[in-house]
C-alpha cells in the first residue's frame, strides 16, 4: 500500500490544485490502482493566496480528505508518495512510482525501455528538467503574467514551447531505432551506419514513436496553452500534431479542469516565435556549465592565480588531526551488514571505503557528544553506507537517507530491512524538494555544487554538518548559490580565477606526481572558502584530512558546529 499526498482547496464542488498536483492526479487516475490512496490535505492558502490554481470537479477522481499525515510525509514538498518508511518527491519520480506501484499493465509501458523514462533527476537531465520544471514554470508564468507575452497586438510564443516544437523536428533517440527502422521499412539489411534522420522514424510522441510518461506530464501544460490560443497555432504544426496524438491515446483517462484565462483575446493577434538555439532537448543545454569545453588547468594560469592570491593561501587553516580521532571505533563491534565489506565491492575498494566511513562516523559521534542531536540527514546517500553505519552506532538518533537515484535507494532499503533498523527513513528526492527539519547533516563525496547545497541546507536549519567534498572541478554558479562563498574570498578572487583553482583541485594524482601538492593546495583553498563562509554564518569550523589520507584523493574533512 502507498499514499499520495497533495494540498488542495475546496470550493463548493470543485477541488483547487496546483499544476503539479493536477498532473499527479492525472497519472493516478490513469493507473486506477486500489493499492494507492490519494490523500488530499485541505489548505486555505490554495483558495486565497495562490495565483495559479486549476479546478477539478469532485466527481472526477476518488480521494480521501486527510486530517493527519505521518511525519515522513512532511519531509518533502508535495506532491509526494509515502510507501512504508520511504517518501518520494519530485514530479517525475512521484509519477514513475505511482505507475510502478500500480502494476497496471496498460500504464507500465509509459516507463519506456527498461523503465528508464524520466529516471534521471532534473539536476543532470535536460529532458527531465524540461518536463517537470521548465514547462510547468512557463505555463504558470504564462497564465499569471500574460503581459510578458503580448506586445503591439502580437503574441510571443513562450521560449519553452518553441524549444519543444524544435525538439519534435529532431531525429529520435531511442535504444533500438535501427531495429525499428528495419521492421518498418521491411529491410533486414539496413545498415546501422545510415544517419538516424534518414531512417523514417519520427517523433509522433515526445520520445519517439510510442507514448511515454513524458507525454503524460507535458500534455496538461500544452492543453492549457492551446485552449488559450484557440485555433491560432499554425506556427506550431509539430507540437499540434503531437498534442492530437496524445489526446487520442489518453482520451478515456483525461480529467476535465478549468483554469485562469487571459483577459485579452489572442484570436486576432499575430503569433511570433523568438529565435532559439536549435538543439534537441536530449542534448545538454549550451548554456549549461561544461568543464570539458573550457581550459582552466593550464599551468601558467594556475601559477599566476596562486601567486596573485598568496594571502589567501596563507589563510588556510587545515589541520592534520581529523575531527573525532579520539572516538573509539571498531568494525568488529558492528554487524557485518553495516560494513561495505559485506557487499560486492572489490577488496581494495572496500578497505578504502571502510576507512572513509570510519572517519565520518567518528566525527558524527563526536558531534553528538557535544550537541543534542536527534535527527541526522545523510545527503547524497547513494546506497546508504554512511547513514546505515551512523544509525547502527547511534540507535537513539533518527537517520534520514536523501538520494535521488531510485536504484541506489533500493539497495539501501534492502540493507535496512535485513538489519531490521527502525531508526532510518528513506527519501528519494533532490535537495530542492527536501524540507525536513534536522540537527546534523552528513555528506560523503557529494560532487561539486552538491557539497555547498548540503552546507547551505544545514545553515538554513542551524544544523551542524560533517562533509567530505568531492569533484571540485564541478563547482559553478547556479540559481541556488554563487562562488566564491565567503566575503574574504569574494573581495580578493574573481569567479574565473576561482574556477581555475577548483579545477586544479581535482589534480590530486599519485603521491609522486608533480601536480599533486598543487592540487591539494587548491583543495584546501576551496574548503577554506567554505569554512570562512560558515564562520560568517555563526559556525565554528574544523578543516582536516581523513586518516589515512590515502583512503581517497578527495580527503578533506569539513566539520561545522553551529553556535558552539
């Protein structure tokens, strides 16, 4: 059994929901599963303050009014799905889980080949981000701020709508495109060297010839868009044809809903499209950070930046003794399943993993000896090695594993069940959707920006943190935060020079390599910047190395204690 949670307002016989909840209800109705319950929590703000709501007749869908929710349901932004001791958030992940849990044989094919449709999180997949973030935000802005799209009796098509029109003109990218082309063209000898755009396989649906979950998520957005346009969408022929194909496929599952309408009629306006970069949505956004296309690690650039910022190098406060070194620890005193050596890791890697975990576990226990800690979050937990170890060591603490990869969390859940751990909860979500309160945040090798997002989440909660950063070259400005982090570094170091240092920090090779010492210096610079930023936010910081330092090239340990 599983429970879906959404917030809604009720106005007479209508349910007022957000666009994300509308799409979730759509998928729920499509699956028609008795194993899943739709729980609606009434919210006054959705009747008053919310600017973009969609009205559904109460007879359209079965649901239960929910007065109380389990605590785990509040760990993430809604819509969310709770199944046992785990909760899933993020529109794509929620809809995928609803389909998988329903086992509806008509709905399961929507997950595509190997059930991989929209599996990648929006942080790494342009396509997932387009389906669950970009188009939804575009439609919300389109409905609430129409003046952004109307000028001089012309209607300017939203950029994301034009991106989709272009996407539909691109060659399909599916796993068995040549097999499909051979069957369609009745040509068993068709060579795989033939360009894809010459195979006569087109985008009938968003991901190729067959309907998938992507179409189900996008359809309500375009339904709203086309309804407001009336019949004036000749400039979007491919999107219009796609829309009709999806409407035909989902005819018996569609939900009637009403929504805000434009006060100004668009029927007599000119339709104008902005020029866009003509790239498939499967290919990375050209504006997205791409370190492989930039040469940050030329030696003369590194030496120049380090020489010009010698005073920052002098500010490094890294210590040799790791935080928590005095805490007693022995793997022999723990269940075998708490150790990576019980899994399928090669022996040498398992030994290094154990050393990494021991360092962070001892630091965590040390923090709990200094502060009152009840809830601990293992961010970017993967299959839960660190969180499960901490839960074993600290049975009176509640440990939350947060990870966006469902396969990794499946392995974690198997270990939690096998060890009969009752103090662990599992959250499939990225950091954008996670909003639980906690006292201590952990992160072992959270890549690039993720380490700073974890630290930022801890700062918001006034929570302590224990982090071992990774992938310094992945650092870049994003909509969440910018670099350098601290006031001292910002006043001395330009962003482009900061990137040179962060890329050089990844050059921690073998001990005898000539660039290794320089790489560790740059690692310490980046983590000193992080430490100084945390200092500015009220933290006492401890920067040191894991022991032994050979357990990983990325061996810095950052411990932040709030208001100690």
